[in-house]
C-alpha cells in the first residue's frame, strides 16, 4: 500500500510475513506481522522492517478508513495499535469531503535525529472518501496472504476475565 501525502511525502507499507510463522494458535504471537515501511518526509527518509502490527489491527485499520468515508459521524478521531511506533489520527471534521489524516511514527520508525531532539515525526495526508476506500482495500490486499489465526474471541475473554470483578 502506498499513500501519497502533502509536500511529496509518502508512506509505503508491505506486510512481509508472520513474525512467528510456526505459531498458529492463540491471539497474540500467532498474529504478529513483520511489516516493511518506507517513509518519505521532507527532512528524512526511513526504511524499516519491524514486527509492529497484528493481523486483526490491519483489518481494524481498514474498517476505520472505510467508516471515515461511508459513515464519518460514527468514526473515532484516531486509531491506535498495540505497538506504540504507529498512530493515526483525523485532524479535521469527520464529515469533511477531504480528510486530513496524520500518521505519527515513533521508536524504530522514527529517525535518530528526531529522537535526539524529541521532535514528533509524522506525515500528513489529504484524502477524499474514494481514496480512503481504496486504501482500505489495499491494506486488505496486503493482509490477504496473512489471515487472522487462532481463536480471538476465546483469548479476548481470557485476557479480560481478571478485570470483571
């Protein structure tokens, strides 16, 4: 998936493989993905291959972009992931014809110069509803070779049963 941003910025995301291909059961380890990122920013370029997304997070991100385009009033203004190196947020009104999205990067997806200065590193995108739907489809195409594995519902209940007191 390639997203073209403002000021010649772009982000390319390619799902490479499961981080643990031999693990097929369970919610977490069975679904970690190794993802290649190419980030073009006016001040820096980053290429990194990191295990930072889960299969179901990629699907959730696709759903979020579709919801922004088809039912924006119900869409949340941001989308988080388990690993804190990636964060997506909507910066303008959800009903706007052109959505202003910001994708922020941290940790292994942030250039060293930004870490030293403690500056935020992000890309901005202006996307219409058709582009959002196309990007959601592109993300799903990346995920097609790596379906969700394990029983997510059963593990979800186990993850949170201790908090049901």
